[in-house]
C-alpha cells in the first residue's frame, strides 16, 4: 500500500509543480505582485466605504473618487511594465522636470486658500509637488546606486543638495506638509544606503540647532500657530484649536465599537472640518470605533510589510533603495495623518493615503506601487531561471 501511495505521489508532483509555475508565470507576465494588489484593492474599497459616510452619502463625490482610482490603477499597471534600468537612466530627467514645474508654480501657479501650489494646463489642474514625491526617491536612489556604498561624504553632501532644492521650492508655496514628505522620501534613501552613524548623529545635531532659525525665519505665522495649538488647543477653541478639538471629540465618542456606519454626528453635523480629506480617519473612529481604526491600520501595516519584503529581495542597490524609500515614505504618510488627527502632531495638511478624497496624490501613490510591482516581479523572474 505504501509503494502505491508513493507512486501516486511521484506521478502527481510534476503536474502540481507545472500548475504552480503556470499560476506564477501569469502574474510575472503582467508584472503584478498578487499579494500587494490584493491589499491595495482591500484598502481601496475600505476607503470608498468610509468616504461615502464622510461625504454624507454623496454619490457624486464617491464616483469622482472611483474615477481617480480607475486612473490610478491604470497608471500603476502601466508603470509596472517598465524596466527598472530604464527608470534609473531617466531619473535625472524626472528630477529636473519636477524642479522646473515647481519653479513654474512660483510664476504661473494657481492660488487657492492663500496658497499657490497648482498649475493649470488645458483646464486640468495638478500639483507639481506631488510629482516630486516620486521623482525625489528615484533620483537619489539612482545617484547613490551608481556610487560606492556606503556613500562617501561628498555623495552625501550632493544628495542633500538635491533634496533641499525642491524642498525649499515647496515650502515657498507654502506647503509645509508636502515639503516634509518630499524631503523624507529622499533622506530615507540616504539611510537605506548604509549611512554612517556619524552622519546620522551630525544630522540630528544640525536639525536641533536649526529649530530656532526655522521658527523665526522659515515658518509663517499660521504655521507657528499650528505648532503652539498642538500643545494647548483649548487656548483658541473657536479658531486654531477647533480642528484638533473636534477630531479628538469624534475619536473619543466612537469608543470601542463606534456609533455605527452613517451614524456619526461630528461629521454629519459639520462639526468636524475636512471630514472627507485630512480628518477622514476621525469619521471612521466615530462610526466604527477603536476596532475599525485598528483594522484599517492593520491593512496599512500589511502593505508596508509587503513593501519591505520586496525591498529585501530586490536585485540590486537601486531597486532596494527605491523600494525601501517608497515603502517607508508610505508609512510616514499614514503616521503623520494619524498623529495629526489624534493631536500628537501639528496639523500640516497630509491626507490619509488611498482613503482621503484626492486626485494627483492618489495617482502618485499608485505610481509608486507600480514601481514596487516591477521590482517584485523582476526579482522573481531571476529566481525562477
């Protein structure tokens, strides 16, 4: 009996392995990481579900977001087909083009709510600063990957110069939140390149020394007020402290399991500002409670974990640095938004990725995930040879 079972096992193994290779080759052929795609789709539907409630059942807003998601997924699939060697070769063009667009914003930008951050071309309005969120890590990763790692002092210096140029241009718009994210996307590449602890300690020392000059000469009055409000929002409950107070009230009123979907009062009675953009997680906390927030954060962490796995298995330095930067920057987006809404960080206008209403930012994020897909499938194709 045992010999018969062994023969059956030996006969079936080649068939099983062939089926497995066929399933894997399908995903390789279309250059898609199935696990990452599944997590992104789950987050997409979760975001649409929360947005419907945050917008008070506005089908028009949900349909608009669905259109953005459609364009974003198409962009992701398209970028996933691109060879990473080609991306590295064109990195200087992406960077220079992004900087030129930021300079154009200073002279020809479209203003809204006291800020000049957009360009309008043929009736289509977009933020060039969103493009730099992706152009920055590509450029720094390509530059450092072409050098000996860990990077030498001169390579660190020129990397910081490349990081500072678009960061300063974005601060002048002004857009402090995006400037922080763009700078972080480049600095993360430096950390991943094996930066010496001597440089890291020096950087934190210089950062600490620059706090006062930045407070006096870089930050504007309303930005200083946001920082002060973080520590004492009750000092101006009807003004600068309103956003934090109402968001914390919404989070606290949700309790463990929430009031129920579409039953939140803070957003539906218009107490909670920007409920469909920057403060959308407060809507989720009020309606689905602490459990709902934990489930959403778990989904984010799974996406981050998958990104780190892709980075760890990348073929070379460029792919590893790029994948690590895209993944950790995505985590920073989530961390800053959640900290901002929870009153742990100043309000800097950072939306919750793939959940808040958005157009350019959504497409930019999915382009980054498209690069992760390309890195993942390129690595697996080499392993399977």
